[in-house]
């Protein structure tokens, strides 16, 4: 493999996926490897193609699926300290293909021009089967609330501190204001227990004050004066 071949193959792969996904309603977000299409009930369904290069050898592709609840995103994205990606691509929840099919790792490897088309077709099949089934599970606020209130491991389907942020807002939008404060407290306890999320835990009280104002609800975390 020559210098620059991986970059060329990656561009070819993304170009082919852009064309295939366009046929099923997805548009590519400029300069990113994200693809989106409108979902039901003011949601947005997403695909992210993560490319993992092995210099001068090949690269792998891992497929991620996401759902954005647009009304929730509109509130969360206006929080000045919101973590993660640019607001236009930030999802409410998501997971990757290997996790959905119950394997530790699953990648498509591309080392030659001849690998692009078979890999693109296989990824498309993964999206239209496993991905579509994932999307069908999250089309309403009730679906999201059920997941975030009952899932034992939030991190299976959720991004960073997404559940801690999304659940209180989802409850409020669903007219369940009496449950919002308890959801905030639960979210705070969960992220405080994750060492990797220490910075987010430090910001979380500020987030609660923000949504308290936006939602016009008197919210407090345990231990506040």
C-alpha cells in the first residue's frame, strides 16, 4: 500500500455510502461521517461511520446508530456547557452495531479498491436490518422514558451523560413534571459514580439550574443549601 491510499479508499467508501444511504432517505452532514434522516414524531435517525486506520495497511469501519429527540435537543443544546459534538449532530441516545448483535467487536476491513463495494453493501444491510429495528424502538417520548427509567445499564444505549440530561427534560415535555426532580437526582448519582465523567458531574448542578429556569420548575439536587 502506498502513502495516501488509505485516505483515498476512505473517501471512496464515504462517497459510496453517501450514495447508498441517500436511496433510503439519509443525508450526509458536511465534513463529518454522520448521516441523518427524519424519523417519526419529531425525531432524527442517525448513522455514524467510525473509521479506524492502520497506517500503510488498511482501515476498519464500525457503524453506530443514534436517535435524536429534536424537542429535547433544542433545550439541551442551548445549555452553554453542553458536552460532546456540535449541537447539530448531538444525539439523544445511540449505540453501535456490535453491541446490538451481541458481539464484542465487529468491523468491516478495507485494504483495496475491491473491498469498498462489498463492505458498503454489507454496512447498508446492517443499517436496514439491525439499525432500522433500533430506530423502531425509539419513536416516542414514552419509549425514551421507559428506557432511561428501566435500563439497568444506561451506557448500553446512551451517549456520555445523555440519560442524566435527557430524562428530566423528556419527563417535563411528557407532562410528568412531578418526576423531574427525582430524575435529576438519580442522574447526578449515576454520573458521580463514573470516574471518567468527573468533569460532567461537576457541571451537573449548573445543568439542573439551567433546566429549572427553562422548564419553570423548582428543582434541587440532594445536599444543596
